[in-house]
C-alpha cells in the first residue's frame, strides 16, 4: 500500500493497546459507512508495541488486513498531512459540504480518539452513538476469533453478569509506561474489594473479573465461588495474546454491568460494542465506602504491605494517597510516606513530581532542591522526572533571587521537556523577572510577550498552587509575562534537540495553533512580530510560499531583527536555496552577536555545505565556550568526535552537557560510543548496561551495542544486554546487518 492509495479516506490509527485501537477503528468505520468512504488502518507493530498488538491477523481476517491495513513506514509518510477529526469544529468552519469537498480533493482524515464517540460538527450525537456499535458488523475477524465470538455469545445468553475491569499490566511493569501516573486507568485494589463486598451481598450476583495481571484475578476469585475469571467460563483456550485480548474485551461487552477505571479505552470500548452499563468503580461507592477503601490503602502503604506487587503498583497508588490525606488535612503524612519509599528505592519519575507538589502544598518550596539532589544522585530517570525537579528548583531559586542558578535549572527543564506547560510557566516567571532573555536563552521575539494573570494551568489544583509563587521582589498577585514557547521550539528544533510527538508536526493541529496565536495576539495584527510568528506556523503547516511572504514582510519592516532572518533561512534551506539561506543565517548571526544557538546552527549548515574550515572555527570556539545549551554541547562533542585525535576532548565536552542533562538517553548513548572508541570497553559497557537496565535503550541503542561488541568478537555481551530488554536479539542483529 502506498500513500497515494490512502487519499480521500478515513484512517484509523492509535499507537495504543486493544481498547484504544478498537474504538478508533469503530469511529472510523462508522464515518465511512455513513458517508460511503474508503477505510484504512495504520497499525504500528514495531518498537515498544505490546506483544498482543504485533500481529493483526491473529485478530482480523488476513485478507481484510491486506485490504485495509498499512504499517508504520507508510504512516510516517502521510501522518503530517492527515486532518485530525478532533480539529473539525463549527468554529473552524467545517460543514458537510466542506468535508466532502476535502475528501474529493484527496484529503484524508485521522480517527485517533482513544475513547468515546467521534461526532462531526453537523451530526446529531445521540443518533451517532446509536449507530456506532453497528460498525463492528464491518469488521472481518480471523476464523479462531469468529468461533470464540459465537461461543461467548452462546455462554453469555440469558446471563446478567457483573464485570470488574482491573487495569494493571504495563502501567506497573513497563519501565517507560510505569514512569507516568495513570489515575484514570489504575484504580487501587481497595476500591474493588469494597465494591465487590456490596455486590456479593445479593445472593443472585455472579461476577467476572477481567485484568491484564492474573494475580489480581486470583485474589478476588478467593473471596467467593461466585467470582470467576475469563478462563473459568471458557476453559483452556489455545489463543494468541492478541486474540485473547480482543475476546476478553468482547466477553466484557456481554456483561450487564461493568465497573472499572473512569478512563479505560478497554472497558469503554466493551460498553460501546455491547450497549451495557459502565460505571467508574470509585464513583459507584458511597462516600463512606470510598473513605474506608482509601484509609485501608493508606494503612497498607504505610505498613509496606506485601499485597503491593512491585514499586510500580505502589507508585500508582500515591495519587490516591495524596488525595485522601489532603481531604483529611494531613498532606504531610502523604509526604512522609512517599519520601520513605523513595529513600527505600522507589524510582518512578512521577514520585519526584508528587513530592515537589507536596512540598509546595506544605509550604516548603526549599525542599525541592533536596528532591532534585536525590534525582541527580541516582543513575538514570525519565525526561519527565528531570524536567520536574529542575522546574521546581528553578521556582525556588527565582523566589530566593538566585538568578544564575534559576537560569541553569530553566535551561535543563526546557531541554528535557520543551513543550510541558509547567516548564513554560516557570520560564514565563523567569521572563517576568528578566532572568530569561533572548541573549541567555533560546532567542525569542520580545515583541510577542504579553501579560497574563496565571502562567500555570488552573485545571489541576497542584499546578494552580504554583501561581502563588513569584520571583523575589515581585507581587504574587500581579500579572506575569507570557510567551508562546512552542514557537521558540519550532525556531530552534536543531538546538532544542528533543524528539517530539507526532501531534507537533500534524498540520491540522498546527492550523489550530495558528488560530490560537492570531486570537491571543490580535492587538499585534499587521506588526512584523505577529507576521513573522505566523510565518513560523505556516511553514510548519507546509505552506512555504505564505511562510516566505510573511518573513519577507517582517524583514522589510524590521530588517535588523536577527530572528526574522533566521526564520527565512529555515524556509530557504528547506527549498534547496542554500546560498541565499546561508546569507540570511550569517546576517542573522552577525546581527545577534555571538550566541551559542546561532553559532551551532550556522556551523551545522556550513558542514552540510562542505564549508568545513569555517565550520571548524565555530565548533572549536563552542568547545571552550561557557554556555548552558545542552544540545549545543552534544552537537559540539559530535563534531569534534570526527577528528580521531580529539576523542578525549569530545568526551569532556559531552560531560559538560551530561552534568545538567543527567540520565539523558541520547547523551549517555553518545558517551558509551566515545568510550568504546577510546577502547575503554568496560566503562562503555557499564554505560550501555545503565541504559538497558533503566529502560532507556531503544532499538537503535541495541543495534549500536551489537555493532560495538561484535566488532570485538564479543557478540555474547550484545546478546546478554539485549536479553535484558524488551527487544528481540535476532531482530536487532538483522537491523545491524549482522
């Protein structure tokens, strides 16, 4: 299948597990049935895709898959041009006529909602919701799945089972997934215990437990013979993981009532297919039962109960611990429990966030510095945790007036998570206090700054509390400076460096950002600042001509503004007009004066244009320069590494970046590579082990490991390291050309 085959269609895609993928498919199928349109599925199977999702033919008919499914490579080619159905609103002018015209012109639409019913702006929500379950009729299942569907329908006929859905799995086991809080998917077992007791008070009750973690099923089965699992009803089944996963969802859809997490695509999709009732188990409890469940959970946490499966299980309970202790007016108890677990080895990134938030709640912002020290004393963590501890540390230092340290922390936080709202809020406070400027941060346009009452999100209480923090000498009740930092990320993608999610490059999402920009800065309409900023988003959306025109107009109005010339150079380089682009970038760099980001970008462009002598001059200066830009340290180290006589110097430059970017995967991988090149094999191996054991190694990390150690005749080391990961050694070896 090619991108051309997908034009004028509805495309379902979620890089998710069963429930999310199925509801995205059902919504897409509903629309294609209603409007007689082609239907396709972008079904990703590589990378960290869970085992049950890797082979769609285990679930669906092979011919149907061949007709409608395409892989991640094709998806990568078309994704940015897909119009996300979630962006179709009356505000943006979508009508049935506009929708059909876009289809006729070859536009394709993305169905990617993880839950719920996708309703187009002109449709009746109730009518659409009634038609959505019928879309399952259009799915052709594999023969084993079809046979089991018939068997389930037969067994469940006439029953009124109550289902409990307990979500665990990757949320507590996967090294990456478990580093994020999932309070809408993970619900503590105490809530299920409490509700199950009420359900079983009815002598006629029969209960079916569904969970991706068998121990949770077994625990509740022991409560009463009327409590059963999937296997109790269907016996031993010779099913693939994918087929079993779907069939559990289908079986759940045949129950009368489902109690589960408030936001699980799995149980919500089951409800959609079966038309049964679904209620969040926490909401189904009385206030007294809820309090009893929370207090029992708290006591178990404090007593280090063996009921907790692992630290992932403990970690996911901490959100509920805090919620309950705040209700009781004792957040300090939650803080003590969490800190005790962390001192004992709890290594989940969100624990740092929770502890920082509790420090603010309990009036001890200074403790955030100690929390940062704890994170930096450990080997490796996710980008989330490092962004969090640096953000809160920055807030502490801003409040104390320690401007240099605050700026250090803001640089690190922004590099780790350049699009995070809480990071943007902290940078805005730095902007307010003149700690952040275009000269010492990623260059931005001061004219695109406006005043705002709150710079931290109000929707979540713990983040809203941050709006009470102000830089030293500033009024917490006063207004703060606000800048749209996502535009800065677009300007400096090369020197920000982080790989961002696909939504950042999706053109329909960018169009939404453009609309927000124009409304937020409407008072600047016609100014070079807004004109140039519009050009950045137009370029990101693929409208090159309009982007060029915007930057030309901005430069004509403000010819000495370096950022506008840098922006036009980005557009020109993308179109192959390298000489003109280089002229504009040089001009921008000269106007700016010596700045690490301009210099690094100029040097990188010069290298690609074979202007090597000037490139080396720039990077030689960057190698000894004192600056805070982590990505520029990495770029400089990578450039110097090209000279085999300068490997030690390359490593020293890289270490300067690693000091603030502690545990960063790309920098650690570069360090391991350099150590191997320096023949410091045991040190290199230790860094690779750190990457693998902390769950930071990607497929490409393992390819590099294979190449490094197979070259030394030690393929056994590569095999052993890959065996400690989620990746298959034979696949890695094939990717490496071995």
